[in-house]
């Protein structure tokens, strides 16, 4: 026996945005999405074509090379320097602020008054920066002539605006220069007076030059001191030689010429000494040393040499004293020069500070005078600071709407609208439309599908249907007085009768195929919620099975809201509740269905206080075993309560061979069958499959055409049609058209919903 324990998907509704569910919703409503998307896209693109044909938008533009409104370059700027920069108040161009200024009423209002009706285009003027220092100005409108006139006026106005701004800032710069010139002149005069007072006070022109002269004089003293030191050394050596007697009179005379002054007296003594030494030298060759002559000459030489030595030492001492006196004088002069030199750095610092301030003040004054002359010249020239790179021109081809862009937007809008309509439709109509959707989404075998038949419309609400009505005479079925098929054609009535029979025969065939693997005796039919047609399907299935010669028992287990006895016209005073609470044998309460030899029913009985307790009792289990083992029935059907909200079905299913879940099309929320499958799976009850029940009129079934093509429906209902009298209805002129229109509308809605 083929059984499915539960759904493979999570049955509970996911929280938040689930893209997979949204995509599935779009797929389910793909026809609606395609229809709405096509209409929206066609409307949007049609609007684009209409605007392109009857109200196109043209655009014109021009470009400006801009700079600061009073910017000047070249030599003038170089000569003015920082003062000119300050006076010009140069700043980097703030393009956002400049754009807002050019689009402001201050600039555009005079043009609006001048242009008249065309001035309205100026409100949509677009100003943008296309490159460094280049502005693009564009206007859009429906009349090229008005755009051209507005562009010409706007370009002239922008150039005049630049000139006006230039002149205004030049005037402000001149005013600034005129205010600052007297202050600068006063500063120059004051610094020049401070410099003159400094020179008078220190008796110098330039402290730095004076310091150089003192340094040179100090260097000259160094040479003199070295010369005096050398002369003193020589004199001291001469004196040492004289004291030692190693210096001859001729040698002394030679040395004395280099710095020692020899008096006339010393010269005579030196001559006498030299004469005596000559006589003594001649006498040695003639006389002996002990002769009076030799002794007399020797004594004379000794006396003259001593006297000469004394004179020489006195001369040398005098020379040394003069040398020392001169060295002392030079040292004093040197110290005086050094003291004067040490004062020079402070003077140089003060002098340079005054000189630097004076130089800066003079340069500023010169720059101010130069800049003022430049400004006066520029103001007189009135040159245009901006340049028109491209003249105003209007493009002959419309710029809006663009067909390619309009088509893209139309497709995009169509996709969004189609998907949105599909999702909204699916959210507000979150039901299954086709049996194939139920099978694909729930992943459970589909055992059969019960089509919608007008005969069963509003059965539960009216309470009018009983099973014997299906077997009424065919003439009554097709007559105009029939209370259930009035207004329909005999052919339609025959098909309805045939369709429900074939649907339940197919369902029984599916159950027989399931019965090949395992004996399938007790089968329960349930639904997710009430009002899905569960009881009616149970009754019709039991009727079909009995007509096929099978013994069938239908037990109404819905003791809360029993419906089977209403459908079959039976008494409900005693039933299942009595079997479970009183001492009855089940055969005593077994009720045969009138007109059917193989069909029995056990109704629900009076409603007990606690149906759940009865269904879960051991008595219920024993009762089912007794009925199943009796061998009296080929199939036992159970009409069970809905799965959700109550535990009755879950408790009962544990004792059954299988459970079938009925899913109503166009009647139950998609998430509820998922929850029902999860509930059944959690109990461990065997799930045989699904049966779908159409709650509303469907499009023509493919089987309907197939059956009619081969004549099955005609053969099955031939006698009915033959015996059916002609119907008479009140006819009025517009009735056929309204019925046809209603039918077409219904068919369209059904087609859209898939």
C-alpha cells in the first residue's frame, strides 16, 4: 500500500520576507502578472510615443570658460604680489555657490521680464560643471525658437554679470588700497626717522662696515706685536753675547745696525780697541809676552774692552726698554679697538631690525602704488573675464522622451506592476486553484479530483440535498421545474451527472490500486477546515462504490457537527455515540440506505459532552476491530472531523488503515493543508494521499471535451435527453447578451487565476 507520512516542506508559514514564496506566487499568478505587466508596459510606452509625437522636448545649450570675475594674470599680478592678491580678495571658485548664483532671481528676473512668455524657460535652466573651469548651461522646452531666444539672452546676461562682478570687486579693491596707502606712508616715514636717529647717536653710517674696519685694525696690531717680539728676542741674544764676551766689536757693530743705536763715543772706543788689537797682533811677532811693550798693549786692550762692554750693555738695555714701551702702547690700542668691536653685534642687530622693517614698508608701499595703477587701468578697460566657448544652439532632435529609455522604463514598470499584482492577488486570494498546484506544493500523491458541479452548489447552506435526488427520473432532472438544475440545458445536466460519477469512480480506482500492496479496509476522509465538502464527498464516494457492487459502510465520526444523516435522510437518534456510551451491538444500529443493497451507515448519534474522549477510548478501538473482522464489508469509510483545531481525527486515525486529506480548491488557505499534513505526520497515521474538491466553477475540463468527443457522456445520458421535455423560460431581449457577457467575464477571471 502506497502511503505518505507527511509533507517534505515545512508546513508552517514562514515569518518575514521569503523570496522563494514570492517567486512561487508570481509563477502561480503568471497569467495575471503577464496581463497586468503587458497592459502597464504598453500604456507606459504608448504614453512615451504620444509625448514624443505631440509634445516633444527640445534642448539647447552653450558653454562658458570661467575664472574669478576680476582675475588678471601675467606681469600685473607678478608686480602687485601679495598686496594685489589681498586687494583682489582671490579665492578658489566655489562651483556649487556660483551655480546657485547664476540660477538665482537676482540674475534671472530681469531676463524673465525682458523675454515675456519665453522667460518661463529660465526656471528650468541647468548649470553644471563639465570640466575644470568650464560651465555648461542648458534650457529645455517645447518650442526651439523660444529656447534659442532665451539662450541668447541668458549668455549675454551671464557675460554682463561677470563684467559687473569684476567692476564691483575692482572698485572695492581700489577703495581698500586708498584706505591703506596713508598708513603705509606714515610707517615708512617713521622708520626712516628711526634710522637717521640711530646713525646720529652712534656716529656711524653702517655698523656692519664699522665692524669690518675695526676687525682690520685689530689684525694690523697682530703684525706689529709679532715684529716687536722678534726684535726683543734679538736684543736679548746680543746682550747675552756681550755679557759672555763672545761678541766682537765688529760683530756688535753689525748687529747694532739692525736695531741698536751706536753713539759717537762708542764708535771711538771701538776704533781705539781695534787699533790696539792690531798693534798687539804686530807686537806678538816681535816681542815676548812678558815684555813691557806687550804688557802695556795688553793692559790697554783690557781697559778699552771693559769700557766698550759697559757701553754696549747700556745701549742694549735702552733698546729693550724702548721695545717694551712700544709693545705696551700697541696692547693698549688693541684693547681699545676690541672693546669697540664687541659693541658692534648689538648695534648691527638694532640697525638690521630697523632696516628690515623699513625695506618691507617700502616694498608694501611700492606694491600698493603699483596695484592701484593696475586696478585703475583694468577698470578703465572693462574687459570680459569669461569666454563663450560654444555659442547658444538648439538641437533639432527632441531630447525627451527618449524611445529607448521609455521602452526600458515601460518594461521595468510592467515587470514591477505585473509582479506586484500577482503577489497582491495571491496574498488576498491565497488559495489553491488547480489540483496540480496541490500535488506539486504539498508533495503528496493526488488520488482524485472532484469537479465543481452547479447541482451541488450551496448544498450545506440550503440543506436541500438528499442522495435519492441524484436518482430521480431523468425527465425530472431535465425539466424546467426541477428545483436544482433550472436554467441549464439538458446537455449540461447530462454532463454534470456523468462528471461526478466518473470523478468518484476514478477516486475508487485509485483506492483499489493502493489496495494491491496491503489490505485496505478502513479509510478515513478528513479536511483541514469545515465547509470543504468532506461529508458530501464521503456520501458520494460510498454511493459510487455501492453502485459498483462493493459492500460499503459509512460511519459518521463527526459527533460535533454530523452531516451524513442529513444527506441520506436517516434518523440520528442512535448512532456511534450510543455505541461508545451504551450497551449496544454495532449491528443493532446499522442502517441500510434505501435503494442500495450494499450500502450501510452508522450515523453519529446524539452529540456527547466530550467526543474526543470517546474517540480515544478502548471501546472505540474494540468497536473498529469488531466491524473490521466481521467480514461483512469490502470498504469502511469514516467521515472524520477537520484535522486542525481538534484532536478527534488524529486519535481516530491511529486505528485506521489509511487517511485521505480533502483539499478544497478556491476555498482554503494554502498554508492550512500544510499544517494538516504536519499534524497527521506527527500522529504517525498513514496518509494515503489527497483529494481535491473544486468549490467554484472551473474552466472547461480537458476530460469534458474528451468524453464528449468519444460520446461517453451522450451514451450515459442518452435516455435522459430523449425523455427530457422542452424547457420553457421567460425570455427578454438582453438576457442572452448579459449571460454571455457574464460567462466571458467569469471565464476571463478563471483564466487569469490559472
